[in-house]
C-alpha cells in the first residue's frame, strides 16, 4: 500500500519512469529505492518515507504518542497516519497539529 502511494506520487510529481510491478512488488533493493528518492523531498513524500521507516522498525500501525494500535480502517484511509484517534483528538485542539502534513489529496 505504501509503495503504491510512493510510486503514484513519484509518477505524478517527478515523472519517474520505473516499471510499476518492479516498484510495488518489492523487486527493488533498498539502495535502489534510496537512490530514486535521493534529492526529492516534499511533505507527501516525507510522510511516505516515515511510514516505510515505521514498517522497517516494526512500529507501523502504532501511535507514536501512546504506542497504542491505530484502527485498521484509519490506516487504510490514510496509510501514513501516525496517531491513534484518541491521541489525535486529544492534541488536535492544542497548538500541536498532529496530522499536519498527512491529509494531502494525493493520499
């Protein structure tokens, strides 16, 4: 799911010419993906990179604040989500915007 989002974003915004199946079916080595992403940065791509990091760290789907599980339907809606519903509501009224960069129309 995350790799498909990255692939679509790279195609739409950077015009990267890579075979879709090679990219999303995990046939790229980590260093190849790193090379493709090098020197490319925007809020959406940074959020997607963060999701990949959380997958590698085995913390994907866990709230970064309380370490509780994020609801599966919430992850399916927004795969870069970092906060559970409780923490998001708790902090959304404060000066901290917990999902500030994660509600892009491309996600």
